C-alpha cells in the first residue's frame, strides 16, 4: 500500500498523460468494464527510509498497471497498447517534485486467480516519493 499522495498524484498523471486505453479504478470498487481492453492500477510500497543528512523521508515502491482484454485475442495487441501507454505515463512529472517515476519494468502475464475472465498483462512502474 502506498501513501495517499502517491495514489492521488498517480491518478492525476494517468488523466493528464494522454494514455489511450480506458482506465477503471478498481481499488475498493466493483467494476464491470464495457470496453474490450482496459486497465487498472495497484500500489505496492516496498520501503520507507530516512535521509540521514536532511532528515527527509523517502518511500519507494511499484505501481502495477494491469491491462486486461478478452480471452482468445492473443497477446500482441494488448502488450502493444500497454507498452505505448506506459511510455506516455513515464513522461509525467509531479508539479510538486515529490513523486519521481524511476523505471518501467518488462510486461508479465498476470493471472489474478482461477476465476479471472480476462487475459491480463502487468507492467510495474518503480517510483520514489520524498516527504518530511
């Protein structure tokens, strides 16, 4: 779980980045997408530390972008859409300078359990968030 600032800033970045795949908020919401291809996000905080020089705190973690499509359509179009959208997202800059997008990870297949009705690919984006 990531801090509220990270969550809200990422949502704003998604809105303003020009990503073309429809975004559906799924954290604590029941969703029923009508689009064939769509994505959602999950947050994973990995570490919080204190800078010994200026006593600022830093949270690092990964934002998981979960791209979904209907089964039986292969992986080529979904991976192409996911990689294109992540490239757009990675150009986002936090106007307050607190959240930095560090690196996008290679796509991985995401099963989400046996009851999953979609074919899914996940791309993680590593971040660093500085706060006092």
